């Protein structure tokens, strides 16, 4: 005998089945590829876009995902996925002119893999990079000419007094524009160059050089700088770009710490690799600004940043250099108490110091 309770249960089950069908229909209609993976990395379900992209057939149910996406960047991302999950960009293994972005989202014992076609966005980004690089390059020559003439005119002893202040302001602003152009060119080179000159980097030597440069810059601030090196391990990478990134972090700490502060530069071994950090007892940063600090031209206080000679590109440069080492900039800050800017370089990039 069927009871009202049985009917109610049947209605719930029917409703759940209908909802599941709607969800699957919606996923099938998506233009992005969607693949459901089981706990053994096997293909559990996929939509039409995934079937077209990966050339899947019904017989492929349960097969390993790496049988269809055998790309080193994808495997590295899949096996070492970090949070926050920004996905992985890569060229299509079927068409080198096509660019894809893969995002993996675990839930329970299963994983949801979504593959986006980002070819158009990639082309737009490349156009932006080329535009910035070309404009910056073209500005360099006229800026050099302007700076030369301004310097010559400013040195004239018989210059009318009412003109001198104007030339001083023009010299300051031209120099600032020159710094912006140089930072834009450096950022463009880091972004555009797919390969750099890589070799062993002696971090003890590099950090000593960064520390010495910081001491020279510190003359007008009166801070106490500390250098703590707890490991002789080095890195494998590009020393020129790394030097620029680490120097940026140290100089920022000097500029944004009130006079007679304390700044600690450290390099230490961790369970994941090696950690570089710069800690200060400066003005600190409000929480709402922290997430945006690495954006180009983002300023917490535009007036203060310009007064200290900042271009608004320093931390963007740091971000892109660290990306080459599969790491990100970590920022811990408390207003009025200071900040710590750090990065943990993974073991894959760490090299022991050469013997002899």
C-alpha cells in the first residue's frame, strides 16, 4: 500500500532527478569544456565542448586525464595546485596558435576541470604588451634629449632667477618620467621574454650586494638594516631580474618606514624550499589595499608615493619576476606596526652551493 509519505518521497526523488538533468543540460550547452574526474584522475563525465576539444568517445570513460592532456605545464599544475587557484595558461597541443586556460576545482573525492579558450584574450594581452613596450622605447630618445638640454640650461650661472624654479621643476618631472619609462621597459622585457639567461645564483653574494646598495640609499633615512642569511643554498634563474625584484622590496621598506626604523632582510631554509623576506616597523598597509599592491600604478597614497620617487610599478615587477620561480609575493601588514614582504622559492628552483 502506497502511503502519502511514499508519494512525498517519490516527488522529492523526481524533483532531484529533474534538477540534475537541467544541470547536465546546462553544462552540455556551455562553450567551455567541462570534465568531471574521479579520485583516480579518470574521466567520469564530460560535456560536448570537452568531447570536441579532447576528441573523446564513450569508450574513454574512466581513462586517465593525462592520456588526453599530456602537456608538462598542465601536469605540473595538476599535481602541485596551490591556493589561490589561478589556473594554468598554455598553448593548445593541437593548434599552437590557440591558447587555453585550465582550472581545477576539487570537491570531495572528485575534481571538476574546466578548460577555457583564451586565444582572443591572449592576443589582446600581447597587443597591450607590444604597445607599452613600443611607446616606452619611443619615449626614451626624446626624454634623453630633454634631460640633456635641461641639465645644460640649469647649470648656467647667469640664468634669470624667475626661470630657475621652472627649470628645476621640469628637470624633476622629466627624471620621474624617465624612471617610469625604464620600469615599463623592464616590466615589458620580463613579460615578453619566454626564456632568460639562467644560471646558478649565489644568494649570499646577491643579498650582500642588495644590502650594500640599500645602505647607500639609507643615508638620508637613518634606519638600522639587518641582513640574516641562515642557508648557503642558492637559486637557479636570472640574476639580473631577481636582483631588481629583491632590491625593489628593500628600497620600498626604506622609503615607507619613518626615520630611524628597523629593517630586516632574511634568507632561510624552509620545508618547502627557501624563504626571502623583508620586514620593517614602518607605517603598515590597510587590509583593503594589500590585495591590489602588485597592480600597475596602484598607489595606497599617491602623493606620498610620488614624493618618494616611486613609479607605481615596483611591486608589479616583483610579481612578474617571482612568477618565473613559481612563487608569489606574500604580504603581511598591520597599520602603524609594519609589514613583511616575503616569497618562498620552491625546492625545484633551489640549488646547493657549488663545492670548491
